[in-house]
C-alpha cells in the first residue's frame, strides 16, 4: 500500500464534513468548500507557545475545493455550525506530494 492518500483514506472512514471558509474582500460573503476532517483536542503537554486550552487540531485531506492554499488566519472552519478561526496550517506530506493539512483552530 502506498503512502499517498493515507490521510484521505483515514478521513473517509473516521472523518466527518467540515466547511472551510475564506472571506471575500471586506464583505460578509465567503467562499466555501466542504471537506472531510477529523478534530481533536490538544493534550495538556501540547499546550505550549501560543496554543491555548480549548484550541483544536483538525486534520483535513489535500483537496481544498474552492478555498485555495495556503490556509491562514483569518480563514475559518465550521464544525457543527460552530465557527473556528484558523491559527495555523501545516501540510502533511507523503513523499513530495501534499497528503493533507493539520490545522490549529480557535473559537466557538
């Protein structure tokens, strides 16, 4: 089994729909894309630097739909209609190909 697509396969069986949003200019309109994702809380020993209690890490697949990379603050995600602002996004690689993204989010 190849490493390419590992994140997508994991999310297909364990993830759920998450909406990525990017504000269009200074309007109240957003470009949106629904992706598969899996969120989890940071462990106490991971609360270092700027990471705060209540922040989440969210793993999503490589396809960002209409929201183009790079993901950055003030882009946001919606989980169960709760908005979280992206604080940081790190690509996950399988060889030279991006296999997904790990997001650090805050809000709700």
